[in-house]
C-alpha cells in the first residue's frame, strides 16, 4: 500500500505560494533581461531625466532658429513648473 502522507498539512499552503513567488521572480527577471538587451533602462524609472532632455531639445530648436525668443521663454517657463 502507498502512503499518501508525503508532506505535512502546511505544505499545501506554502507550496502554491512559493510557486507563485518563483513565477513572479522568473517573469521579472525575463522582463529585465529583455529590456537590457533592447538598451532600455533597467532598475530605474524611464521618466527620470525627461524634463532635462525636453529642455535640451527646446534649446536646440531655439539655436536652429525654429522658434523665436518669446516662444522659447514661454516653453522654458512651462517646463520649469
């Protein structure tokens, strides 16, 4: 005869929880690796530095003469808020 008592009762609770935790870890690691391979930021939010980059683009447009001084100042003021 086989014995069906292979693990204690709490194994029925912790087993599925551990499986879910491992699944989440594997998915997060896979997403981080894919993002790293694509050259994206890993371990930081992509919104960091966007305001600085927007100001650089605005300054470049002003230097090329695409926008005038009034428009540059207005947009710069909006970015600094």
